[in-house]
């Protein structure tokens, strides 16, 4: 195993893609399980993972902005 191969115990839950065993480490996607790690090599699959991760990041940002807007609105009402 390479020194750059993520292990199950070294990956925090927050680093996983949407509570899956998928993790992006540097520029590679990895399937990380207690029994071992497997690097994704299929270009189409990697593209899908990148697109899904980008969509999740945008959704997280939109939710954060909505919550911030709600809080600002509640403070203005007081």
C-alpha cells in the first residue's frame, strides 16, 4: 500500500462523500472500507463522482445561505 493510500481509520466521516465510503484524496477518488482501499480508475465514474461532489457542495452552500438569511430576517424582526 502506498503512503498516499487512505485507510479506513485515517479518514474522518466528514471527509466522506455523502456518508458513503468514497473519499477524494489529493486528485484521486478512493473506496475506503475496513477491509482495504481501492482507487477509482474509470474516467466516466470519476467524472460522475466529481459532478456529484460539486452538486453537493453547491447544495450545502445554498442551505447555509438560506439559514443565514433566515437568521438575519429573524434578528431584523426583533
